[in-house]
């Protein structure tokens, strides 16, 4: 098994790396890695239903869709990620406990009572510090998990917080759970770097035929290509979302404004606007401007900055309209 300590902190590059070791390296792999501020959404999730758009933009948090299913998770540099790829018989491929066991063993050596609970979580005192997901193709599995070690908890909750009433769809929703940092349960101080090395050494000691591996220039070029063409694109991270209906209202100086959008593959296919506002131009014209636009705040802002908003909505600003759409 190849054991890789991957030092990039670019979320787009790192999720591309997960795909690369799964699809392009024949040997089984174990990899440790970290992302700078990012929300990683499950393959089948509606991205906009999972993120607090304004908070994400304000904090410069990147949003990346991964290959595997499951719920959305927040990553920062206080969060350590681990990945396994393995080829085996179909009957033994999906096994969350198999891949989380080494993490639990390391923590138990440190005197932390970590446990596997539910479908795919590791907890301490009933609080989640690790979520896990898997992607299976034929007889090969990609298992990856998070370890909250010293994450900024306010960002974990702030980045993922959004009202579930804004969306009606059939996509998988992330269920908020109480979370904790591993560092808060250690009896003695331990740096994240030392903790990372402990895990790597434990994997090497407990698995056969392990060897440390550094990506070659060819590996890195191939990963960069996957990053640029897939994981850094709006189409993959937002456009890949399931179809959904969006409905949200705001109160403004010019009256109430209710936005109703039908969105398919991230594109607004129909817009209906209701409210008790006044305007001199037909609202149908404005609705038509929104059709075939990405449900993307920056793109819609850029388009509407060229429009005389007051003609359609007296005493309602562009910011009011955007707040009704996101």
C-alpha cells in the first residue's frame, strides 16, 4: 500500500487528488491531507441548500463537490483528512468500520475514548469529530474521512447554516450534529503535525507491504488537469446539483417581495415574482431577464446592475432582490 502525506491545502486540487489515486493508481493507497477553508458537499447534494452563501463569500470559503455521497462537511487547516483506496471482492468493499478503525486505535493510545457510531461517524462522548464517505466503482473503493482536530467551530456552524424552508427538493440534506475537536480531549498537548505522523506510523505498522510515496511530476500534472477541468468549475460544484424549486420572501422599504425559481442543473428555467410592491414596468419583463441565468449571486448581480431596478420595483434595491434570491 502506498502511504502519502499530501501537503497541498488547495481544496480543488485535493479533491482532484482523491479522484486521481482512486482512478489512476493501481496500488492501494492511504493518504493524509488538509484543506484550507472549504465546504465539501456530497455528490448528490444540492449545493445551495447546504451553504450559507453570504458567510461563505465573506470568509472566502471554497465550495467543492466530491465523488462520494453523504452530507456536506466544513474543512479548515485544523481539520485532518484521510483517504483509503482499495481493490477487493465486492462483498467486502463497503465497510466504514474497517477504515475508521486505525483512527480509533490511535486515539485510544492517546487515552481518548473514541467510538464508531451510526452509519459513518466517529464520536467522543457522543459528539462527532469524524464523518466518513465512500465511493465504489466495480470492485474498488475510495473511503475518505475527516478528523476535527483544532477547527474553528464557529466557522463549522456558520458556513453550513441555512434555513431548510428555502428549498423544496428531493436531494440529500446534511443533518447538523454536535461536534467536537480531538484536541479538547487530549490529556497532553500534541501538535496536529505530530498527530498526523502518529497516524501514518500506525498505518505502516499495522498494514502489510506499506511504503511511503511522493507524487511524481507526472502525477501532479495529471491532478492539476483534473482540478482545472472538473473540481474548480461552477458546472461541477453548483450545476451538478439536483433540480429544485426555490421560494423565499423579504420585506423591503418598497414592500414585500417573494421570489419563486425553478432551477435545473444550476440554471434558472422559470422565475415568478410576487409581492405588494409598486412598479411602472411589467414584472414579466424582469422575470424573463432571470431565465437561463445561473443561480449564482455574482452572475445575477452583474446582469442586474445594468437594469433600471426602480422601474420594476419602486424603492426596492438590487441588494433587496439578491437577498430574496439567495
